[in-house]
C-alpha cells in the first residue's frame, strides 16, 4: 500500500510540474496615465484608448501595429466612383459583451452620435463630412459624404469611431460594453482596470484569459514595479534613464518604438502677446530641443520643426527654421515691443516629458526675458482649464493621434490658430485621393504652420516598453494610442 501511495504522489508531482510548464494565461500591464472615464467616443484623453482600443471596443476599420488600416467590424466595403458613398458589409455573428447583436443599426447610432450637434467626440470634425448614415439591411450600412474624403477609412479606424450600442450607452463611462476580444470586468479607480477574455468573440480567440491594467504615474515607482516583476509589461515606460539597466537584465526585453506623439510647446495664439507671430517666433528660438530631449528624455526622441511624424514618408524636416538662438529671440521680442520680456503661464500635465521638459523650457525662456510660471495640473484639470477653457499661455503636451495636422484647421481648437488659407488647404487635401497631389499639399501644410510658429515644435515622442522577456506579440511602435493585447501571449 505504501509503494502505491508513493507512486501516486510521484505521479501527482509530475503532473504539477508539467502544468507549471504551460504558459501563463494572464498578464499585468502598467501604464502611467489612468483614463478619466471609459468612453473613447466622448473625450480627448488618449489614456482611454490605451486600455480599451481593440481590446474592448472595435470600429469598422482598425489600425495594425505598422499603422496600416485593415478591416474591423466591416468585412468589406465599396466606394462609389465619385467617392461620395461608402457601403460597408458587416461581419456576421458579432455580439456585444452583453449578448446583444451588433448590426447596421448600431453602426448608424454610433456614427450619428459622433457627429451630432451636441456631440462631445474629440474628433467630431473627422466625421462632420458624413451627411447621412443609412441602414441598407441588418448587415449593410451606407455612408454618404458631402465631398470625397481620401482619409475616411483611416478616420474610421480611430478610437473615436468605435461601435457602441444604444442599449449600453448610458453607463458606458463606467461600464464599457464593446465587441472586442476582451470584456470589461472591474475598475478600481486610482489603481487598476481588469479585463477578461470574451469567449463569444467573433474573431481569433486571444491567448490571454485575463488582463489587468495598473496605473503607476510616478517614474520611481514605475522602475520599482518592473524591477520587482510586480507587473509584466510597462507600456510607455516613463523613466528612460533606467532603460539601459533593463536592457542589461536577461529577465526583461526593451522595445524602443516610435509614436505618433508630436510633443509641442502649445501656445495660445489668441492670448496677447502670443497673438503676435514675432513673439511666437522668439519663443521657438529660445528653445533648445536637444537639451530638452537629453535632459527630460535621456536622449530618446526625434527633433521636429512642425506637427508631423518623422517616420511618415511625407515628413518635411523644418527644424532649421527654429534653431536655438537666444540672441535672435531677444531681438524678435524687441521688434515686438517687448524688449523687457513678459510673464506667462506654463501648464504641465503629469507625463515626465511635460513635467521634466517644462522645467528645462522655463529656464530657457527665462534666459531671453520670458518668465513662465509653472502650474502642474492633473489630466482632468488640464482638459478643463487648457483644452476646453483655453485659459493658458503655454502648455506642453504630446499629440498622439495619427496624421492629426488637420487640428490646425480648427480655429476653436485649444491653441486657437485661425488661418483661412490653411483651412482651405485642409479642405482640398481631404477631397484629394491622388497620392502625389496629397504629398505636395501635406508638405505645404507642414511648412505653413512651421513658418507661422503656431506652437513650439519639440520632438517626436519615443515609445519605450519594458516587458518580461517571455511576453510575445506586443506592439513596438504606437501608430495610435493603444495597448493591443489581442495577439499577445507568453512563451514557455
């Protein structure tokens, strides 16, 4: 009997050891910023997409890791010869996480809501050219446009255009219900958001059964959490000075990708003295971009001279137009009647590029006589005071949306740049499909805002991710603000 018992225990131990060899099925991902709420269709906060894009919510089209746009909830589409109508065929058998069917009525509801007069959608302007969304049949929806728009499939891939249901819209900010590969489970505000695999998902089942997003805003705490392996991944790691240490540690992998984040010294173009182009130009020449990249980002970041990503084939290098030249900055201030300088405010949201970069910029501005009062703000306060209230002189923010130079055609956008010629150029660009003509117009657009010194163009944000060496399938680059877990798995 004792021999049998020993044999039985030995078999159990072997089974346990075999089980231990199986790959993990859950993951803990850390992010620096916590979303203000969980509705990507009614806020400018990219932190919402960082958790929910592709995981919980999906659109008709979607971005892939390389920035390409592919089919999402639409399996195919036809564009009329005149470019004025798009007819989408929806995937069969798609259900929302509450079990209700996703059909053409939901697409109509979502797009009508995004472009409605009272819409709070941050990218409402992208969908304003849609004049009608009509249900052809339960699996077919037709979009009619006022004029041809060569960017429409791209625009529909944004997190702002994900498909939501009227049945669950009332509580979407706290209880997001989408069609994605993961379902929302729980949100402990100030701490974490938990997701679980959606077993009724229409597409390929993700390898992960569960995911937890932890929010760690402090760079020192971020380093400690990763080093102790309390988290498996830190996407957008906020302490670049620690990256060499992780690179030298075989427990970890470090991915240093590019992002769509144009990091800029945003300037209130309607607030005196920034309504004077010479003052804005003086600010641009007071800034030493490389000193900011080295001092705040430890060398990670690509200098930019306009609001456009350097990895884009249509990028024009305009950095020479705003090189660091304090003497020129002082001369421009004198020409603007401000030889003694002036005082302004510098609002800094939480990310380290802003808080660290802001200290450096304030010192650089002081050298030419501009005294910038630093005001540290949380994101909710930034959105209220700066983005919506336009009550600021200067601020630092990274615009992480893809191909977003069109924001300069919105006079009511928070930096309040109002140039009718630029607005006409963007209208023409949107209506143009020819690639060569579009490239030419995009170059003109970049040059125009650079020469108008609308904002201080600093650098393209690097996107470093530190992860357990066994995690596979993470996005290296950030073509949109997302932490797509649908293709992530563990190796044994």
